[in-house]
């Protein structure tokens, strides 16, 4: 099965260069507030899609177990170094378009700063729904093309694409902005009901970030974000949704499925073997490599 191209952060120092040294304390604080407002107080097993180096993982305190999934193995190595080896965490390198899990494994999922790398967002959302249990919680963040900055630039003739059309815009390779109406439509088609919308990063302006304390900016943003159910004019939007009641809940010990043929896999480190198609997936230093183009895998 051919799938869309994947944005790969292999070998990237994204966590350090963008978040820790890139002046993003305001954005990080805003996201922490949004997650705190949307996360359930408790849960059994959360799938963190696009986990990267584990920046948000400590915020999922209510979940007993967390599976961190990212396409980049080196990002997961950074996450493991940050969070440690623990029965609570499982680190999985995989393609979001071919999630290596049986249906109905997780009762919660998050996808923060990840959908904007999806050339086929509807396909990615359908995969997320497949591995979630009925009525599971899914928190999605997406990059909004209909934000105030892009609207002003369009009106002033400084950008040629319209922020008002539903078509996604690829501003650099494998980086997309989406229209809120398109996202809502895709979420519904995938089997999700949106329960709450929060707008985030209202004050993402360099001058303000340099002039005002981060704590003040975050506090102001947390107030403005409450209007998210009415309008979405910020560069970042958070959605809290619930999966529909269709589908099944996986058996207690069921977890992995072959991303090539969907056959359930036994969890047998240091190597997982598919008895149907013969694909093999290594487990190295506690990280499951379920990518089909990985050494030992198939294409």
C-alpha cells in the first residue's frame, strides 16, 4: 500500500533549537494550559502521536500508560533519555498512516503540532480512530490557515493564497495549514464528535514576547482561548473530541499489529515477527522500530 510521504525529524535537535533555545516559552505555556483544560482526569492508555522528544508527555499525568509514537527514532531516544525506562512508557517508531496496533487499543490519544506535517490529514485521522476504543478522547492541535496574520497579508497583497478557502496550503514542503471547516469535516468523517475548541497563541508577536513577561502573556492567552467555540483566528487551534461508539475494544493483552498486513503480533523483543507476511521489526534499547522501511522491515 502506497502512503503519503512522511516528515522525518531523524537526527534533528528540534527540542533544543526550537523549544529550549528558540524563544518558545510562551507557546509552550499556552499549550500546557490548553492540555490541562482538555485532558480527562484519568485514563488507562494514551497514544501520543508525534511525541518527538517527549516535551508534552509529563503533562499526561492522569493516564496509567503512555505510548510515545514518532517516525524518528532519534527523537524517541531523546524522549527516553528525558523520561527514562519505565513500565508506564512504551516508545514506538512508526508511520502514522500505518499505525502498528490492533483496533481499539487506546482510550485516549493526542496529536500536538503533528497534523501540519500530514499531506493526507483525513487518512491520518482515520488511522487514529481505528486504534481508539469507542468513546475514547482525542485531543488534536492543528495549524490554522485562517488566522489574523494570514488574513491581513492576503488583504494587503503580500500572499497569493486565500485564508478563506477550505483547501490546505503547503507553505514549505510537508508543512501545511488547514481551514477550520475542513478539519471539522474530516473529524466528523473519521468518526469523532468535537466537544470543545480552544484557540491558542493569540499573542504570538515577537515584540510582545520581548516586552512582556511570559507568565502575563500566557495568562492573557488563556482568557482569550475561551472564545474558541465561537471563532478561530489564531495560528494554533486545539480540539477536544470523542470517538463514536462504533468499533471494538481490544483484548487485554492485544497490542501490536503488523503495519504491512494488519496481522496481530506477539510482543517478543528483541524482534517482532509477522507470521503471515514475514515482516520483522527490531526492538533496540527499548524502542520498537515498526517502520516498514527500517532494517529488517519490508516496503
